[in-house]
C-alpha cells in the first residue's frame, strides 16, 4: 500500500524538464538582440490575406527562425503590447533602411524593438522593427520541423499546449493515486 507515493514521485520527475524557462524579453522601447537564421516566407497579402487566394497578392516576408525560443513580456500599461507571448520561435522582421536579401539563408544577429502584431501585414505574433543586422557564425537555429508552427487564430488561446498538457496529465495521475491509496 506504500507504493502509491513512490509511483507519484516517479510520474512527476520527468516533467521537471518540461517546464524549461526561456529568456524573457520586453516590447518597445526596450532594444533586444536575437540570433537565428533569416528566411523568406511566402504569404497571401491584400486585399483579403488568403480568403481569396486567386485575387490576393503573394507577398514575401522576412522571418527570423530563432536559435532558441524566447518569451516576450507584455506591458499591462500598454494598449498595444499588453499580451505576453511565450515560446516565440519565429519573428517577422521589418527592415526600414537596411538591405537584407544577401543575408537570406544565413545566420544573423539582429538588434531592434518588438511590437505585437497589429494588422494583416503582420504574420507572426511578435514583430521586430530592425535597427541593425549582421551576419553571425554558427548553424544553430530551430528548423521549421522543430518549430512546431501552428497558424495563429483567435481560438489558439483556448487549446492546451504540450507542456501544460503534460502537467495536467501528471496532476490527474497524482490525484488518481491519492484516491486509490
């Protein structure tokens, strides 16, 4: 009858690694630096952003595949950047005065400011206004297979994400163990 607490501990131990902490960054005006691989993604643009693919423009957007996920801390005082976004792996880049075409497919380091996606022109949850960019050595980045990309929609906030699901299942197992002791 004493096996239940041991079983509960054994079920809980593997989940300690499932709650890894990411580096926490902030929205504008804070300047942040990111590393990753610069890619170009093909998306639908105006007038209907994919609702009518035959008539919508095809746009190319620069996206940074991050070398490691980050969390972007919301600001409760801001009207636009209030929401915290966790596990960011892809960031759309907005280049104002810099040519980036020669860097596509390469590892880069960018410095700039974050803002929350606001319009149909923003294709990732967090967007960076780039202040400067440089090529950087190394080949560590999250490939699209590892990024587990899920298209953004209004319902995504209601789904349980994998780390939370694992914790929920552990809690259920622990509670079931207490009931049957």
